[in-house]
C-alpha cells in the first residue's frame, strides 16, 4: 500500500511510474465474458441470486474440475463468492475458533495473518527457503507441526514466489491430521509445472479459487470455494448473512469465462511464459540470480541481500530514483526483509520498461 500510494503521489506530480508491484493482469476482458454480462443485464438477470450462486456457474465449475483434473465434485459442494477473498474469509470463519493455531507457509500472501488475527486465531509461521526452491521441506514440517495446529493455509501456485508445490509435498500434506485451506487462485497459470488441485490429494480440504487471475477479472469480484458437503450449509448461512450472494451479473460473466476456448487459453499461457522468461533473463543480466525456477502464477521473488537489509527502504528508493514500483519482501513475512517481489502480470512492453529501470537502478545507484 505504501509503495502504491507513493507511486500515485509521484504520478499526480506528472512522473512516469512503471508498476511491477501489482499482481493484477492487464489483459483485456475476453469478449465472451463481456457478452454474457451484457446479456444478463439486458434480460434483467441482475437481482440477488441464490446465496450459493447460480446453478449454471456451479455446474460449469464442477465440469471444469472433472475435465482439467479428473476429480468428481458435486455442484452442491461449490459456493460462489465475492472474489476468492470472500471464499477465504468464509473458510477461515468456518474452521477457526479464537485461540486456534493456524500454520502459514512463509513467504505468504499478506492478507492471511491479518484475517487469522481478526478471528482471534494464532499464526504459526513455517518458513520455506530458496535453498529448498520454496518447497515445503517434509522433514522440517514433520518436526514443526503439533497437535494444537488446527488449520494450514496452502497457496500453490504461490504469491509471492511463483512456485507450485510438488506432488510429494501435496501427498505428504494430505496425510496430516489438519484442516487444509488450499488457496488455488493461480491454478492453471502453470508454465513448467502441472496444474494441480489439492482435491486430488484430499477431498476433505477446502479449495479456494476464483476468476481474478486466470480470467483477468479482478474488478468483477468473482470467486468460489469447494468444500465437503457437511460444511456447505453453514458456509451458505454465513454467506447469506455477510454478503447475501456474489454479484449476479459477474456470475453470468463467469459462465462466459468458462466458455473460452483452449486456443485462447494457450495463447495467454504462452504470453505469460514469454514475460516470465524475459523477466528472469533480464534479472540474470543485472547479476541477480533468483536461485530457483518460478514455474507458475506471475511473480518472481528475488533475494536482494547484496543491496539491502530493509526491503521497504529499498523499494521506496527504487521508486524514487528510477520510477519503478516493486513489492517489498517484508510484506510476505518477517524472514524475507531482504527480498523484493516483481510481478509480470502486465504487458511485455511494460515489463521491458520496468526491468530497464531496474537495470538502471542497479548500475547507477548500487
Ligand atoms: N489469494 C491470493 C494468494 C492472492 O494473491 C489474491 C489476490 N492478490 C487473492 C487470494 C484474492 O483475490 P480475489 O479476491 O481477487 O479473488
């Protein structure tokens, strides 16, 4: 937030700022999404929906999971939500009581600890490292987990590392006696790894997903969760009380999104891969070796310990000197204050300008 606000302040003064700090795709909204939304507006399908979501969308999501992952889920296990953020909140309220211990895999999405604290839960941080390529180290985790731990939030593919956990890790985690919330918002944005869902490993987990990232639909506020049937009624009641339902027009737009053909999806994935490759090779040219392969999502997490002990100061300095926004590592956990996150979710052209500025910063100011 601090970086974005400072960047906006510079922009108001007329400075050109390149944004690599934001994890938001800048792809144009696909015409099928727009068409379905317009149709819903024109046919006055814009009132409250059932609090679980419209049946058509829930059916299509179940079909997508069958086709893409070979997993059978009933549409009755799906709740459509206000972005995956609401899915996450509903899942946490369902599983956490005050005082419960929740494990986060560090580096983690910054909202997790805040949400856990709001609910009176206790955060326990399990650290991963670049030496382990940001995979959960099974031996260390076995020693770390204890009987008091109630929930584990897994985020694979990950924000901020861009790493997907491998099959051995998923299998291991699925064997533990702990509730797992699997945040799969970047599912499908895989370039060198297979798209996975934790449902293939453990049917009792809650999977959180949404349309913001894969379908570039951030402002539509459309997400969903998949949960065991016995939890659905409770989650539905929460949804009814908190949000009533996800935006109805967006739900129809989501049906449009799920009709996008494979060719278009391949084009998108090819384009992200190209941007990822460009970003990695330009970091390498600057002498920054990230030490692992970010195989998914659209983030690269770089160790900047040669340049700083304070990632916020470094990020503010990069912004001030060369007009480039990056995300400070401290946001993603206390162990990562010497890191910064680059996002390659914007256009290749924007990324080229951004990494050009980074090159200038390293050359001129370090
Ligand atoms: N989880 C993760 C890991 C994210 O990075 C984000 C968005 N940056 C979200 C959840 C929330 O996304 P949304 O509410 O737009 O679906």
